[in-house]
C-alpha cells in the first residue's frame, strides 16, 4: 500500500471513530470534496483557512439539511455540495474578493 493509500485509510478509520464518538450515525463523508476544499482555501487565502472553511461548510450544510439528524442522506449530500460550491467560488477570488466582498449586499441575509 502506498503512503497516500495508508493516509487515506487512516483518515477513513479516524472519520468513522469520530462519527461514532459524536453519535453521527450513518454519516457518509465525501473526503475527496473536503480535502479539495481545504487544499484550495489554504492555497487561495492562508493555510489556516482550510479547517475554518471546511467547518463552516459543514455547519452551513447541517443548517440547510435540517436540525438533528438530516432528513435524508440525499438532502444532506446536496446541502454539503451547495455549501462547498459557495466556498469554492470564494476561494477563486482569494482573501479579498468574490461575492461576499461587499458585506451582506446581494446575499440572502
């Protein structure tokens, strides 16, 4: 097994243990999406943006999918993709630009 494969296996095992500890039953994680988002935000903004971005995407997805356990795997997956798409778009503009550069203007807030 290559080093990258070893790391992915460790990440998968860690994710499963963490999900159990947090009582997130039947949680399916698109690790590739989250790793890509973390990589892009770290490269576009600063390194510390990676964990903050992935946390905020997860939080936004959780709010959209519903409180408590998600209504369905499909709705939670769609919510994650939607939130990640917003974050990817912001990353395209780096730290100082993009759709939210003018504050709340033109947002749903």
